[in-house]
C-alpha cells in the first residue's frame, strides 16, 4: 500500500467516524470539546485497565489455585 492510498484510507476512516458520531454537524469549538472529552475518556479507560486488570487477574489466579488444592509454599503442615 503506497502513501497516497494510505492517506485516502485514513481520510475515509475519519469521514466514517464523523458520520457515525454525527460530529460533521458540529461547529469547530463543539468538535474540539467532543474530541477532547472522548480522548480523555479513552485514556482514562486504558490507564485503568493497565493498572487494575493485572491485579484482578493475579488475584483470580491465586483464588483458583487455592480452590483446586494447590497450597502456598509458606503453609507447612506439621505431622508428628
């Protein structure tokens, strides 16, 4: 794919985005607020996923390991 067709494709995607969100009807200052809000929300969702999802996956993994009978190394059963 050459640069001109890539540029046309990206422009086509942008036009599709404007049609889907109806942002082509907005004034420039409204578009600025709309895009700023959307980008801010996207960044916050990605940051939250980056911070919290690994912790939840680790906790769920430890829970299921404990549930299926794997014991932690620090638990020692004393048999006399």
